[in-house]
C-alpha cells in the first residue's frame, strides 16, 4: 500500500493526514489493533524497509572490530578502529540530521548512502592492506571514522517522519488523543526495530565472519546501504517532512534555536548508552570466569529481546499520567532491578535477571524519544532525533570504557555499579523533565 502524501505549504510546520481517515463511524479500527494503523499512515512497505535499512548501522562497529582484529591479530587495533567508527557516528549523526532539516531527507540520505558505501569499502581495503602494521595505519582509522560519520541515520529520520504522519492523522473528527496514541504506537515500533537490529546485526556479523570471511559482513553492509537506503530516501513518506523554506519557496528559513530543554532527553540517551556499554563490559568480566568472555553476548541479547517486547507494549499504556511520570516510574524500576545484577553467580541466573531488567528499558527509550519530539522546535526534529541517537553512541563508548576499567580493577561487581548509577541518573533526569513539561503546558 503506497500512501498519498501531499507536502504542506512552504514555511509551515508539516502536518500529515492519514491516507485513510478514521472516523467514529469506522468500528473496525479498534478491532484491528493499534499497530494496524501504521501501514495505513505510511504504507505497508515502510515498516520492513525502515527495519532492514538500519541494519548496516548495527553491523558496522562489530564488523569493523572483527575485520581489523582478524587482519592485524591485535584486539587493541580492532578496538581502536571500532572506537573510530563510534566517534565518527556520534559526531556525524547530528550534522546529517541538521542537513536533513534544511535540505530535506531525500537528498541527504541519498548522499549519505553513496559516501558511506565508499567509506566502508575503503575500510575493507585498508584493513586488508595494512595487516602488517597491526591495523594502526592512518588509512584504517580514517576510513573507520568516515564510515561512522556518513552512516545514514535511518532510525532517527524514520521517527521524524512518524511525528509528521501522526499529527492530526485522524482529521477533525478523530478522538482528541488519536495523534498521541498513533505516535506512541509508531515510536514503540521504532524502538523495537532498533532493539531487533542491534541483536540481529552482531549475530549476522559473527555468523558470516566465522563461516565465510571477516570481510564479508562489511561488504554485505555496504551492499544493503547502497540498495535499501536510497529506497527509504525516496519513499513517499519523505514528503511529510519537507525542507525548511521561506514563504516564496526560495531561501531557507533561519533555524529555530534549540531550547535548553532539549538537553534533558539528549543527556538521558547518553545515560542509556552508558547503561548499555557498561553492562556489556561487566558481562564480559562476569562470563570470563564461567564460560569465557565471548559468551557475554547471549545473556545481553536476552535483555534486548525483553526490552523490544516491552517497547511494543507502550502503545497500549494509558496516557493520562503523561510522559514525565512514565519516564520517572520506568527509570526508578530500572534502577531497582539493576541492583539485582550484583546477585547472580551463574549464567542462567544472570540471563533471568537481564530478562526482567530489560522490561523497563524499552519503555524508557520510547518515552525519551517522545519527549525529544515534544521539546524540539518546528523544523529541527531531524537535528534533535539524530542528537538523541548520538547520545546513545557516545554514552555506550563511555560506559564501555568506565565499565572495562572497573572490571579490570574490581571485577564484574565493580563494573555492574555503572549501569546502576546510569539508571539512577535517568530517573533524576526524568524528574527534571516532568517539571519542564508541566511548565510548558
């Protein structure tokens, strides 16, 4: 199903109506479920397209780590190259988001797809030719940084499209909370898609690198980028988020200043990334004494699966309490459950704890993205959404570093204190956000 999307008049805030209007006389809508609204809003092909077009990003860091480590025989070289990917992504994502706000998503995504494909293939070539230099050759690090910086921001920009598509989607006859309900449903799906790709991506890298060749995952990622991202770029939903232009359609309207409130969700995503990165580092130390550090990805994947399932459930949560209370309550639960990370003495027990711990993680991420969309000024949604994604990347790097240092000095128990502190910080930021949102209403 291809949606019919008409761009709004230039100089206005994009508001997208659903291709298929809901009215009180359409009793079948509730029976079909809330997630059935998403294909009506964006077209049936948009959901799988957005899912698989973001998969190369999930493969990039792990694929770089695997390839450079294999080519150089040095874990330090692989970690350094993967770190360059992360730094490039954290710095490049907001730039791409800002350009998408100014120029429109289509040209920015098309350019990013080409540049990223070239950078990833250059990384594969550089890693193979610099093996004798232990992977520390400048071409390897430069290509890794470029690959991260140019990675198309499919997930954040898909959220921007949903925010435009769900605004007044039901028309004037729709229930008052229809837009909020549809947006919660869309963001729940997007967070689940992120979780699924970041579980599937590393697993795909491991399978292909182990059974075929270490260079194949990155080549596959490049092939997916150059084929799927352009299709996502030209999908009709891009018209719901036009470039920021003046009334005459010529010059761009000056960008609205980002309010200070935007810092709250960005810092929250940095805390979330710290939670993820430190948990990975602590699990490596925990599993090292039991079955080897390489097994750490399995219990971590369990948390990702429960987080994804819980994120989907947010579409059915009541909205009376508001985003602030939802954020605080889920983050407090997350902090309380993080204490249990200090209890297990076996991998099955740890997997059980992570299964339960993942339940508040997904809802927190859905809520933080919703808050980001609420506090972002008109015409700056792409900038804010990509800044949130950068917060996760930067936080993951910090969490991995701090967690790894504590694991080296104090074992897994010391490293598990980092995700606990990150969850507490999330709760405090949520309390501050609740105050800000109350003042804005």
